[in-house]
C-alpha cells in the first residue's frame, strides 16, 4: 500500500488545478499518508524540486486560477534515462505514489513512470476538454464562461458598427470550446476542425445575413482551423464587402478564478485519485462519464475516440445561421 504520495501539475495550466491539488493533499492526509508536492511538473521531478506539505499549504487556494505548483513542458521526459533520474529522486524521498494533473501528454509520462515502478494516477486538467475518457476536464467550464464573457463584449461593438467579427478560441485542435461557446452565444457560425464550413458557404452565408434584417454577425473559430485567420478575414472583407475583423482571445481564456463547477469537479477527481492509489490501482486516469467518476487504464483511455459532443454537433445546423 502507498504511504507517501506526491502531486504535480503539468502541460497547460487550467483554472481548478489548485482546487485539485488541495483535494489530493487534504484527502491524502486524512487517509494517513505523507503528502508531497512537485514544482514545475516533470521538470521538478528530474530536478528534485519536491517538498513535503501539511494541510495549511493548500489553504485558500481553492479559488485561485493557474497552478501554485507551476507547470512546465519537458520534451526530454520521453527519454528513459531522464525518467530514471525522476524515479531515483522519488525513491530517495520514499515516495511510492504520484498523481499527475494535466492532459494526454502528462498521462503518457505518468504511464511510463508506472512501467518503471512508480504508482501513478492521471487527472484530466486542461481547458481544451481534449481528453477522451472524460466528458469534462478541469478548467473547461471556467474557460467556456470566460469566452462567453468576452463574446458578449465583442458583440456590443460588432453590433454597433454593423460588422462581422471572427473570434478565435483555444482548443488545440479540439472543437469543444468553439462548439460549446458558439451555442451558448447563439453566434451565426461555428467553424471547428470537426465542423468545417467550405469557404464559399461562409461567404454566401455572410452576404445573406448582411442582406437580411440583422446587419452584424459573429463567427466562432477554433484555433488551428485556419492557418492564418487575419489573412482569411481580409479575404472575406474583399469578397463580401462586409467590414470584417478577427479577434484572437488568447491566454485570457486560461486565467481567472475557477467556476464552482470546476472546483467541485477538481475536488471529486482529487479525492478519487487518492482512493485509487489506496485501492492499489496504478497507471490509470480518472474521468467523469454521465456524471459518474470512472477509472481507465491510461493507454486504453488514450485510444478512445473523442465523440462526446456528437449531440451538440447535431443541433448546430438547426440553431445557427
Ligand atoms: P495540454 O493538453 O494542456 O497541452 P498535456 O499534458 O497534453 O497538456 P504536453 O506538453 O503534451 O501537455 O505534455 C506534458 C508533459 O508530459 C511533456 O512536457 C512531457 O514532459 C510529458 N510527456 C508528453 N509526452 C510524453 C511521452 N510520450 N513520454 C514521456 N513523457 C511525455
């Protein structure tokens, strides 16, 4: 049975990661475990940036955005010799369990540590919602609300000047942020990698809208859907004669206090990760499916298809345009 457990955050930061760290630490201590944190993700494991903590360490962080443990990307972690340094550092502290909060890449790193003798559990923490084994990831709900807040504001000026605005949202090739925010904002068009719209149709739709009663339009675009959004909106303006702007929301989407929903999800995941380690599970990740907390082998989880938003895709054509 595990006795000493560490937690780290890795990959892109997401609101709610702190709430999850808090739940892991508090739940571990309640179960009689010694609890540790690792700073800067896998980089901190390799650099032995590992500290034992008490319950006060995680006081007053449930409402804070970002990650107090910092995050990092360490491509060299793919190299077994680099991971061996991390495993040796954990051994020196007597740490036998590791909880890794992050996305798919973080999960692969965790699984590879499991294969080298460390008990690991992955928790999905990323605004992108691109982890197939979970209906939702920590940070997605907060990010979605931030996007809606931004689009509300952009709507005011777009309507006042009777323009068309293309708003690029994050998602790292996953269309969920675009799809969900587009529906929540009732925009004219949603363009994601899973839901592309041919250029000709985009132009025709905008002209039809301009010729109707509503003189302005909002279009949500997922990042990496257009190679160069600024160049594309120029083309739209030239071909349609409609004044068209591009707004890239950028990192504002990642920050801010986590929503109540993300705090609760993060807490559920954190508690469940400790339970999994206590029950002898390892090399797994946690998810929530149909409102139930589930555990998957990490490799099985990574092989799952991402089809959780199928029902929403079905309604897009009916409510937009
Ligand atoms: P996000 O979705 O926010 O980008 P992520 O966890 O997918 O989060 P990555 O940068 O892909 O972010 O992965 C985080 C870290 O996990 C990497 O910097 C690297 O240290 C480790 N990692 C990723 N892929 C592997 C791999 N194949 N083998 C070992 N470690 C890996």
